[in-house]
């Protein structure tokens, strides 16, 4: 059943609730997918989420990872799997290069780290057009603060309805995070239905036509 957005934005409280509910395995992989579906993994890191989705459903998965070392790890991991396509760049609101602080799964433009890398980003809308992606059944977005600009870009370009499910992790360290998140949620509600939400942990938005709420 669709959920209402909550106003409890305390991150630690929501993390504890996420763990208590066993939501990691119960929610993040519960989708009605088949081998015919296309899935995006934005922020692939070491490829764990992609591996589980691929094992369960056999989908075509596009993994986007701009940190070179992590990209190489993912590429090696899935080298024999022709249904997993690994890209050495991230999807963003524009095509550019940026400096990322390397800190494991927290690697980010926002993270101050003694180790940095130059990373390539590509315009997400242009990628959809170039690769003729008319429908992406599931898109996981965990890109350490860049989700705000990306989602605004997809909404502004009116391509958000190409995504059947958007599994999003919003981050608190971006200026005006709560205001930006709630503004995006209001815009998403025009085309998608919130199916679960643990604020600043994980939430999922399902396309209304696929949810039966059109």
C-alpha cells in the first residue's frame, strides 16, 4: 500500500528503524522484475546491489561508477556476465569532470578526503536518448549528495516517467537538504507513488501506471 511521506528526518532514528524492520533485504530487492527489464545502478561502488538484482531476476543492468578503482572492481566482477554493463562515469545533470573525495561507499564531491580522483559525469537525459532507454524498470540512486541535481534535471526534462521505480537515498550533508528533498518529493508525486520511506536512508517511488494509481 502506498505510504505518506513522513516528517521524521532524524537520520539515526530512521537507520535504527530500518534495521529493526529488516528492511534491507525485505524492501530493496522486492520488485516485480523479469529478464526483459532494464535496471540502472547509479553509484555501483563494489557491485553488491547489482549482483543481488542480477541473481534474482536476470535483468539487463547498467552500473555507473565514476571512481576508477571501484569501476575496475565491478568490471572484473561481472566480466563474464553479458547482461551487466559497467560504465566508468556517473549520470548527472550535465556532462563534466569533477573532483571526488575517495572514501569507500561515501566517496563524493562533498567528502573531504586526502585521496581524490578526477571523475567523469555525463548528462543523464542525453544518456537516455543516446541509448534509446524509453523505460527503466528500476533505478537505484545512491550518489552521495548529487541526487538532488540529478532528480531535478530528470524532472525538468520531463523524462521522469521513463522510470518504473526510483530507489533513492537522499543525503543530509547537502545545504538545505530537507527543503530540496521535500520539493523533489512533491514533484515526483505527480507521476509516482511512494511505496516505502525511511527518510535519508532509503525510499522508493513507483510509477503510477505500474502501481495502479494512475
